[in-house]
């Protein structure tokens, strides 16, 4: 089932492309026709590509990985910021810093530096510095917050990136290709759809067109996050149900082993008792020599014949 309808895309103006003379020939399979010198995008193919991208993003979110949203156009900044509030997905809406993906270790150091400055402001250590040093640190912190504040929670490379207008964000696309990161993008008629893995042919200049596509993708991401939470809760409940069953089996085994041990101890005690009784019943003089000597002693000394 489609996540959005043909009518919604048509009302949002997603079918309007660029001027015919500015088109990219590789976009031809997604062009429906031309009217008044402007290319018209085939919205039936837009729906198909949008569903493919939404399903792929849902699986990425379900696996617990992140998707980086890149949109520095004025029309898309606020849409991206408002749409990603509940998803905890990182975004770049001010300026793409060169090497944000390919030189990610350096970017992480800058983010840690920014967090250290924030701690200094909260701890009160910033007040102990001179006025000049305090001003310099505050300016650095504002600059880092402006460019890197939205990716402060991104501790590792993203699993995919989503771009609005690949012609404007060509550096982000190039870095993602170097690292084999899947790319999603809204592709207008002046761009090459072969440069991204999941191309969504639509108008990337209209705020209403961008909003309907971003809302559809963010909704798929929320579905993936909810399914992940439900799976984790199901695993926890199943683990709690299995634990007492294991304990009962262990108790049964322990009782069986203890009963066998007690039976063995009782049998050993019976055997020792029988041996002691047998030893007591046997006569002490079993040695024939000893018996003869006793009889000789009992009979007294033998009488020797006397001489007359």
C-alpha cells in the first residue's frame, strides 16, 4: 500500500520540474512530459520510488542505526528540524563541513571540544577566566554549535544519508560514495538520479513538496523505531518467563541428587553396621595353636612318672 497518494503529491506541486533547457538527460525515465517549457515529473513513478526509500529507511531505523539528513536550502531547513524532533536522527541544516564523513575523527574532536566548553559554562569555570579569554571561548562555542550542534549525538558514521537537492549537496554525496554509505535524495529534473542509490523524482524547490516527502520518510522511520521497541519489550518479557522454569528444573535436579546422596549414605551406614556385628559374633580363638595352648594351660601341668 502506498504511503502517500497521487492527489497529495499533485496538490503539493511535486510534479513541477525545471526548465526544459536545464534538464539532465538521465532524468528522462521519470519525466511525464513538457508544458510551457517546464518538464512535468511522472508522479506514479515518484510514488513507487518514495515507497522503496521509505521501506529501506524503516529497516535501517528498526536495526537501531542512524540516518543523516542533509538540507541546507532555505525551503528545507525548518522542515527537517521540525520533522526529526522525536526520532533522534542527526541533521545538517546550516553548512556542510568538508570531511564530515571522510574525516569523521577530526569532526568528533571538535564536537568533544564543544561539549567541554558547555561544561565549563555550566560548572562556572568560565567565570574564572579573563574577559578576553571568555569572549574568545564563547565565540568558538557559538561557531561550533552553529555548524556541529545537530550532529553532537552522532558517535559513529551514519548508516545512510538523505539529501535535498543533490546538485547543491554534491560534496556530501561524494563523501558518502567514498565510504560506501547508501544515499537517499529528492532528485529534480536538473540532477542525475544515477548518483544516488534511492532517487525520489520530485520538485526540490517547493517547501510543500519537500514537506510531504520528508514527512513520509520520517513516518517510516518512526514505524521502524516503534517496532524495535516492541521487539525489545517482547524479548524482555520472554526472558522473564523462562527464568522461573529454569529454576524449577534446577531444584528438581538438586532434590534428586540430594535424595540419591542420602540413599547412598544410608546404605553405607547399613554395611558398616553389618560388618561390625559379624566381627563381634566371631570367636576370638580361631587359631588352632592358640586354642591348644589354652587347653594345655587349663589341664594343668602333666604328671611325670616318679622313680621308685
